[in-house]
């Protein structure tokens, strides 16, 4: 149904409009009698063997939605009834910002990929907290909600730790875990924070804040897919030394190798982060290396190019404790998590 009817309709619109239509449709489902029950019946595959306990959080299953799909926490309550084990909202910045000029999201259909340069468009931490407070009670049981935090584009890297702390502290009481995003290629100079000192300065602020709180919420560091081996190992060392809890690997890539889409089309699109099928091998290799190098010292959330059920299985085999999907959800539709769950049970 999705691939034959819904996707062809959605793909007639430009990708960002299609995204808005999807979010709007999900929000409408909130008002349909038995809407959530119908979604549970259609898309959920609950089995005891799929449950995961990671860092004292109970996940219904290990398949989640990656950051960027529900940036403003508008529809995570509905998504939670659609067979997912967790949903990461954001990236949330302290103040709302409009992001980069449009167009900024593109489909590469031949490559089963997307290119985006959204640039942290979001309504800001206060607005997102308001949404979470309102919608959280409508969430399915056993579905974990993560908050992905970042800095405002106007904030320079020197003042970045303060921004991360503002978003983190605003969300602290309302989400179950955090992801610190220093790896988005679409915010000027953000990846410049992805070095030992840059990341430490941010994490130190967050762990100090957390130490004062009565509940300890897990913190993950999300890294780029474009890091070399040495840089990945530095990030693993930082995770261990800073006392945070895990890693999310990986964010989109700025590389454009081996694509089937004609070069002229790619050139016309311009800069942005590539996601989807071209990322599969890289993301699995990065997760495998993190798990080997760290000797499984902490949980890793594997993300990037999970387009087939086998990709999810390979990501888990590489050592990921949990798997996130984004482009795979756009191309495969809402039954994708259920298909993965059935296969990995
Ligand atoms: C349109 C779009 C927006 C995204 N926005 C964010 C974001 O705000 N924060 C973030 O950490 N990752 C963001 N991502 C990256 C995804 O979370 C994920 O890491 C990446 O897309 C690779 O997974 P995939 O191949 O399954 O799409 C975005 C991806 C896309 C396609």
C-alpha cells in the first residue's frame, strides 16, 4: 500500500512539502477514534524477545526513529504506536531558528538516498518542551523518547557549550535520554567541535548539570560518518573519559562517491548531508570499529543506510545495541519497523 499508493503520491511533492504533509497526517490521526489502536494493530510486532534494557531504559524493541524526522516533537506520540522502540526528537537548539534557505531537501531516488541541508530548523527548546509535556501521556508504553540537542547557528563554537547546556537543561525532565549532536554538516563550523577539546567542553557542562539532578539521564554522542579511524578512536576515548554513556553512529556524509544519480544533478543540488543506501557500508563499518576499539564498553546506536531488514541485522551483528532509521522509513514506509522486528526476533 505504501510503496504502490502513498509513496508515489508523496514523491510528487517536493521533499520538504511531503515531510510536512506526513507530519500533518500523523497529527490528524490523534483525533480519529481508535486511531492509535488501529496503528498498533497494523504496525506493531510485540514479542518478549525483542525487548531491550539499555542503561536502565526499557525499550519495546531495538528499532527507533533517528533525529531530524520529528524535530519539534510534534508527532512522536503517534509514531510511538507504529511499531517503534524509541524516537529521538530534535535537533533542538536553545532558540528557535528557521534553518537554511529552501530548497534544502532532495531525493536521489536511483540511489535510495536523500541530501539535506536543513540547518537545524526548529522551534527552539521552550516550544519543544511544551509539545513533549502535552503529548507524552499519549505515548505507547515501552517506547523511549530521546532528545537530540545542538547549538544555534548564530552561536560561535567558543560559546557552544553554553548553548548545548541550555537545550539540555530545558529538556532534562521531559525526555529519557540525550544525544549531543556535533556532527551535522549543515551548520557552519559545527563539525569543527568534533575534536577532543571541543567535545569535552560541551560534555563537561552537561555532566556537571546532570550530577546535580536526582535522576541520571543517559547521554550519547552522535558522530559524523566522515571521521577517519584516528578521529573515531579519539571520540571513543572522549566518551569513556567524560563519563557519558554511549555513542550514536553515524550522521550524514558530505561525500558523493559511487552514486547512480547523474553528476550534473548532484552538482545542481549542491552542498548537504547524504543519507540512505550509500551510507550503509560506512555506518556498519564505523559501528563495528567503535565496538571493537572500545571493547563494548558502552552501548552504540547504529544509524545510517538501514534500508533493508538485513541491514538492521548486520548493524546489530556489528555490535549496535539499538538501530535507528530515517531514509529507510521514507523509502519503505511505516511497516518497515515491523518487518525488521519480525526478521530479528
Ligand atoms: C531531512 C533530514 C534531517 C535530519 N536532521 C537531523 C537532525 O536535526 N539532527 C541529527 O542528529 N541528525 C539529523 N539527520 C540525520 C539522521 O538522523 C541520520 O543520522 C542520517 O540520516 C543517517 O540515517 P539514514 O541513512 O537512515 O537516513 C537528518 C537527516 C535527514 C535526512
